[in-house]
């Protein structure tokens, strides 16, 4: 059985999160959590928090063994962008795009 957890509107660029995701996708959840714990990036803490939520969601099902869970997939999509402006030379302005991410973690049992 597969269980997922989603975090929307996370204030980090999807490109930065996707760098982290490749290291933990397909790993058992315990090994994935250990890897995320020792990564210095901000995205690693965000993904670890969502992974904990997915594990807690799986724990609510009585037929799922939490110790045998594997990270099946992590999907990082773009969220809406916050548009800001910065003053430039000669009275002009330039746009700054503050990107957001929607992160979905899917965990499932190892044997299935």
C-alpha cells in the first residue's frame, strides 16, 4: 500500500529541492532520513519534515508495517511565484521572482 504526504507553497526554488531528492529516492525510509539529517541544505530539512509526515500517515493504517517502508517517489512541482521589484539604474526597475514549490512524498512497503 502506498501512502503520500504533500507540502504546498514551500518558499524554496524547485530546482534546489530536486538536487536533494535524487539522493533519497528509492531508499528505505530509515536510510533516507539519516541521509537528509546530515545534508547542510535548507531543502533537506523540508523534505525530512514531509517524509516524517508520510511515515505518520502510513502509521495510521493498521495493515502497513512502518519498519519496511521505502521511499517510492518524491515529486517536486512549481508553485506560484511571488513577484517583487528592485530598483535599477536610471530610474528603472527589474522583476525578482521568488519561487515556491509543491513537494509530494510517496512511501510504500518494500515487498510490493
